[in-house]
């Protein structure tokens, strides 16, 4: 699908970290994400627990609770992938990390595996917000939503200032 | 320059939500606000940097504010930590 679009220099495309359904970030019930306190972004309702790198870059922070990971893209975007809501409270249970802080990753590299079924059984929403922590540094952050996505399919388009 | 020390009470520490709220608060001021944990420092207006400090419950941090509104900034940050963390 990527080859169909000619990339412009002033745009950065962020791929979906998971397979699922892309929805507007405002649909996330947690106001931390829905009200864009962490930045603008998008959310994916995952159907598969394998979480992949959304861009080429570096793992700037793998939370030690493994429920979230930040990637700093080679284009300068600071992307937070937060698997589920309030899942910090699981303290790492049901998550397996495949990378560590400081690792260089390519788009599509496996970062974390989440056992979605167990997480849901434990009472957590598995919706996965993908947030641009440095939204201020971009002219625009637009979500591409309303459809089923596979890992790597574009879910956010960032316009450089 | 104004500063204070604080020991984080929330066992989960400065994870995504409190970090987001902290950055939002810090951006209300023109002063440069810095959070220091051991030998690591983060600009309080940068979410990723704040989260990367990896502050957990029981850890001590030092918050400094430097600039025109440093008194107000320091007071607001102190209030934020006491209420949220």
C-alpha cells in the first residue's frame, strides 16, 4: 500500500503499530488521550497483540511496565504507543518486550507482544493510542481513521513546520 | 532560580498521564522548569524527556524554575506534585 503514495519531503507518515481498527483519538474514553493532553494522535482498537515500530527510529523509552513504548523517528517525531488504558497498573503482566530503551528499530520491527485476551479479562480496555508527544513541533498532525488497518498502514500524517 | 525537592508518593510514579498533566502545567509559565532525578535532568515542557526520567514512587526529585515568573512557577509545580504525585 505504501508504494502507491509518493512521499513529500515535508510530510511524515506514521504506520499503525498494530492490526485493528483506526479511530479518532477523541473516541478514547480516557481524557489523558481523548483530550489530547499528551499530544495529538490516533487510536487503534487492536485485534492482534503484536506491536510493531510505527516508523524508523530509536526506542527512546520502553516503560519498565512494558505497557507503553516511545519511538523517536528519524524525521523527529516523538511517538508514544500506549497499549490499552490504565494498563500501567498491570505492572508488566501480560506484556512481553522484544526491544529495550536505546535500540535502533526499523518500521515494522516487533516491539512488544501483548496478550490482549488476558488484558481484557483483567478488565482493561485494549484500545491503543498512538500519540505525537512533540505535537507542538509540527504544523499539523492528522489521523487517518475509519478503516481496518494492518501494521505499517498509515494512521497519522505529520506536516513539518 | 527557585527550587524544591519532593519525594514521589504515587507508587506508579510519573507515568504517561501525570507526565502529560505535568507538562501542561509547566507550559503555563515562561520560566524554564527542570526536573532532576539523580544525575538525569529533563525539561518539564518536554513530555518524552519527563517520562524518560523513569521516576517511581519513593524516589526524590528536584524541581527548579528559572525565569521571570519563577516564583509562581515553582509554587504551581509544588502544588501539582503534592496533589497528583
